[in-house]
C-alpha cells in the first residue's frame, strides 16, 4: 500500500514523477489540476466556477476543493493507495486532509518535496505553454506558491514525514532518487 503526497512549486515535475511512480506502485495518480482542467473542458458546474481562478493563477476556493478531494479519495480505485499531486496547497487544505485521512483510515507514507530553483521553474513553464502559462500568470502562481503552499514544507517536516528531493536534475535521475527514498 503506497500513499504519497507530492509538494513543490508549479513546474517542479510533480505530474511527471507521479506518472512514473504509478506504474511502479499500481495506484492512481490523483492530480487536482487535471481534475479541474477536465471539469473546465466539460463545462461542469465545478469547471465553470474554477475556470476564472485557474486562468488568473489563483487557488480555487477551499469550499470547492475540500468536497472534491473527499469524493475522489472515497472512490473504489483509491482504496488501494494513491499519489496525490496538487493537494494540499494551503494550510487549511492540509489540516482538512489530516482530518479526512484519519477519518477514512488512509494514513499517508510520505510527503515528497520536489525542490527546484525559481529561475528553472520560470524557464520550464514558459516552454510548457498551457493556458495558464503566460508570464504574468506564472509569476502570480509562484507568488501564491510561496505565500500559501510553501509553509506546508514546515507543516510536514514537523510531522517527520517530509522527504526532499532535488528536482533540478534529469527526469530519470529524479525518478530513481524517488524510488530509492520511498522504497519500502
Ligand atoms: P501547477 O503545476 O501549475 O501547480 P496544477 O495543475 O497543479 O498546476 O494546478 C493548476 C491550477 O489549478 C492552479 O493554479 C489552481 O488554480 C488550481 N488548483 C489545483 N489544485 C488546487 C488546490 N488543491 N486548491 C486550489 N486550487 C487548485
């Protein structure tokens, strides 16, 4: 049973590394960004509410996110483990996740922090070209990360659950570092 939470700035490679590890652990990759982008594309109620925030590089409000993650973690395929990518993104989400995981008896193994310097992040995101990847939105997403998400590094370090990995290395090297560190 593997349950991992991926932390790190936008463009750190969370999605890429999560995708590499799901094949190894045979658990679903739960990306809140992917779930939201699908909702936007399908024009669901959630998608319509989330779209403006996403395009502006803001966090989608917690009242939408908490219910979404609770529902997703209660689905059948999540009972055998998961890799969580994009949640939690602020302290309120992290506290809710602690409470939720205790409630559904799904303790996480580790929180993986992918460490990448700002200038590398900027260069990567400018190349990626997603709808929310233009210069000013990227900068705003980085500010949001710094002010709201990065405090979670301390939050999980103090719980002795944090693993930090140098994300500024070739993709395969990051994957093999990860495999070594989380191997049980
Ligand atoms: P990135 O790699 O840029 O961090 P994501 O795909 O994880 O991108 O997220 C894209 C956008 O989706 C975020 O900028 C935010 O608007 C929204 N989002 C994703 N996860 C969350 C979350 N847990 N809470 C609030 N908003 C979120």
